[in-house]
């Protein structure tokens, strides 16, 4: 299974990262200490990575099922 790259998370601008925290946690990022801000952002990165890996596995399984049906339809016994 291919791995999901989350490198883009590290390249987001500060305003986007603040917006992510505002939406995900419902708090004003300006009220957080640097350590709390970094911890919450890392939690979001981790959860997002898990979501993407789960979505990747679902898509891979769906693709395999479709390809199995296609190959059987084209090359299977009649």
C-alpha cells in the first residue's frame, strides 16, 4: 500500500494553520501558548493523516473489486 504524504501540512501559511485550529477546535489560536498551539496542530496533522490513510485503503479495496470484476468479465469463462 502506498503511503500518504502529509508534507503539505508543514508548508501551510500561519493564517491557514490558525484557521484549521479555529475550525477544528472552536478556539481562538491567539489565546494559546506556543506549546498548546503546536500540540493542537500536531494532533490535527495526526488525525488528518489517519483519515487519509483510511480513505486510501477504502479506495484501493474498491479499485481491486472493480478490476476483479472487469478482468473476469473480459477474460473469465463464459
